[in-house]
């Protein structure tokens, strides 16, 4: 370590050229003494040069502290000439120096850039001031009093500095000494350093000290408030609360504040209706006042998440190309002309009128005729999102309307959940199996659906969980049912019913050729070259291997054929297979159903009747025999009331015509 004598500015002659030491994040003032750690090569060489000559060096602050190798334009032009009092070489190659500021100076030009900066400088002298006036004296006294106040409020100054401040009579030197001990930001300190008017400089220091005293008072108030709110024994809790209070006063963001800000941002982006936005903001304000780990805070947080994630204003623009829509519907479904026509009519009206409520359609038909898949095709033809909700076995009204938020684990109803999943406020929303809704002590879901499916009410659907209205008028609701009888009449009255009848055997063959076979070939990785199923085989599958109104089981049998052919091809056998009625049983086994054969000629005691089953219409043979008895009639089999009434009516008719028929009344 080398020792150097400390000299006053007036005792040292400052040369016109000095090595320059760039410093980061600090501004050195005249009369200021502080240690510096130096590690950059350019800085070390500048210090070594200064120590070898006159120990003087120009200390200049960088404009950007992140610049590792500053260029000339990265340095301020005004700095402080300092003398190196001590220098110590550290084991890691860095230098530790103790410097004292002597005088301000300005860089006129750089005379050397390598291996360190050297500049031609001009010493800056404060503007001359007349003798101390009352105003200046009052200003100096005010600054000294503010320093005393800050000391009383906890600000720390070195004892020697306090003595110096009390005894200084020069306004400029007082300003520099106080500024060097306030821990100012580099930009603020540099502004003071460059100010040549000592009175103006002192006024700025007075303003800074006033703000510092106010901050210290607020800090003291924070500490007092926190201490009064919590128990002294809860040390950890005290520290956390103190930190929160300080961050709040200083404008810093903690985890909770960041969450609140993020939720407010999401509310702005959600573009909610005014009423909904007011409710969301109200709940956020409640959340802001709560402890973030409380149960109520978690409930409110979940509720706000639901509000911001619902598509209040997000909708899909309808594709109003009627020809394209017809093409899509024809691609996906065979026949069903009446339903296709209804969808195209809706598109035609939408093309002429922008705003209209979505129709509420009800597809009624036996299983497997394509009710659900038709809903998907409608969504595809309109370019809308599709969501399907099954109502089969539903018995709880809350499934539709949601649970009130007072219940633990409360959630919105499945209608709102479906809208959220779809991500748009105008999806095609299918309510499947509407005829299979139940009812028990928890309420009647069918009654809850009345509001959902009423165009006059659903523009303000009130879910119990949300507590605010949601507009369902843009949604196209489609319901499906196998039968109309179980549906309550008020609910049935709100829907436009479209019947989908079962298919004839010939229609099933057409559907299989145009839709089912291409679909199954694709799913099983084979082509039409690998397997050919002729019409006779398809007809036999529909009559002998399936018994249904739709084509669901027909598709399963076709898939069965494709699997068997795919296996044979994978085993390295033939790659081409022709399926006909002659070899069909080889693949599908013995027929499962044997159709009733029509009687070619009349037989005594046998009559032909027509019957209706879930699989469609069929013929039924009614056989009668006569025996001794009292003239009554006995019916066997599972006959409905109408069939029983028909039999009794026939017996009554015969009795009324007994004389003409030659039948004895006995």
C-alpha cells in the first residue's frame, strides 16, 4: 500500500491534461473521499499512469452502467479531478484505491484513446457570489436543519461529515458535501455536478432533502402502523407485513399486486358487457382487500377466472355460401332433404338480415339415423364451433343452471361450461337425448331448459354461479330425441321438430356404398382395390345381419369385413377380395336374423298384419284356432292394448254376423 498526503484544492496545481478513469453508477463530488474497486484494463492503466506522475486523475461517470468498454460518447463531459490517496493491489488482479475529489473539470477533447483515455481539461470554477445575503444564509440554515431532521428520522451520515456540514459557510461547498452523502441516482447527481451556480445548486439540494424527509416520515409511519396491527410475538408475520406496506408506499409490485393487475388486464381484454364488467371489478376490489391464502379469496379468484374466460364478444363469422353449405351437407349425409332445406333457408335469411336469433331444432328419430352427426355437419357448413352435451339420465337442475357460489366446489352449469369450451358465443350447441331427462328431489332439468331454449328469454340466461346474464340468443341449439312422448309439452312447444325416419334396405345399401365403406376403408388402411362388396352382399347384411332403423350396426358389420381382409393382407395372403351374397357367411358367420316370409296363398286361421318396431315396419302373422269352450277369446304373446282391442272387435263383429255366417250362438 502506498500513502499520500491529503491536500486542499488550492494547494494543488491541476494540469491541463490528465488520464481519465471511467466510473460506473457513482458521481464523485469535490471534497468527497471514497474507495473504488477497479478491474477493467483501461482503468488500471490510467491509475498506474496517474500514480507514477502526480497522483491526479479525472473521474468521469458513464452514461450507461452496462457498457463494459465505454467509447468517448459513453462518458459525461463533466467530471471531478481527484487525487489518489492510497492504492492496493488485490490477489484477483483488481486495484482498490482511495480517492478524494478536488475540483470539477470539463473534458475539452480527448488526446489519447489507447491504452487508456487522456483528455485536455478545463477546471470549472463556481460563479462568483457577493457576500452572504440574508436569503442565502437562510437557505444554508434550511439545508442544515433538513440534514438534522433526516438524521433524527434515521438517515445516517458519518460524524466527521456532520461536523463539516455544521461549520461550512460556503453555499457551493455545502451543496457538494450534502449531495455526496445522500446516495443520489447517478443522473441526478451528475445534474448537480454540472450546475455552476452554487445558490441554484443549494436550492436543488434543499428540494431533494425535503423529499427525503417526507419519505423518512412515511417510512416511520409505515413501521408504526405495522407494529400496531400485529402481535409482537409474531416476528415473521411482522416482517412480511412491513415488507408489504413498504412496497405499497414505494410503488413496488408484490405477488398479490401483480395478480390483481393481471386480472384487471384480462377484464379489459374480455370486452364484457357493462353490467358484467362492474361485477368483475367489484369482485377484484374485494379480492384486493383479502389475504391471498384465504378460502374466500380462492373462491373469488375462480369466479373471476370464469368471467374473463367466457367468450362475451368472441363469435364466429357465418359462412353464408349456400351452395358450399349444400355441398357439405350432401357430402356427410344421404337424403334428409327436409332438414338440409331448413338449414339452407336459415342461411338464406342470415344473408339478407345480419342480426337474427338462432333456430332451435329438434331431430327426432330412431338410433343410428345420423342425428348427432348431422349436428356436426351443420356446424361445418356454417363454419361454427360444435359442442355436444348429453342429457341422458340428467336429474339435477343445477347441471343446467349451475350451483350458487355459496356452496363448496360450486361450478357453472354445463351450458356455460360448453360455451367456454367452444370458445365462441355462437356455436352449434347440441343437446343430445333430450327425451331421457329425469326428475327427482333436486329439481327438474327439463324446466330449467325452458329458459335456455326460449328465444324470447335466452338473451339474458342467468346461470346461478355467474350471477350475471349471458346472451345465448346467437347460439344455434339442436336437440335430439328418439321419441317425442317423454318430452314435456312446454319444452316441446319451444322447439321446431324435424323427424328423421328409418332407412329402407335399399337406402341403407346406398348409404353404405357412398359413405360407410369409404370411411371404413380409410380407417383400416386398405383401398377399394383390396376389397369389393357388391350390392347383393350389402342387401343381405342389412336384412340378415342387422335389424335396425339406422345404419350403426351396418357400419359395424362393414368394419368387421374390413378387419378380416386387413388381417389376411397383413399375413401375406391375397390382396384382392370380392364379397358377395354367396361367400358373405364365410366372413360374418351364420345370419343373425331371418326375415318373415310372405305367405303366397290364403290359409284358414292365419291373417297377415302390420307391426311397428324400433327397427322399423314389419309384417306379423296372426294365427287363430277354435276349441270347445264358453265362446271367449284368449290372446297370447306380448300384445299392446290396440292389438287386444282389435281382436275383441273382430270377435264382436263375427258374433254380430253369426247368422249370416252360419255360426251357432251356443
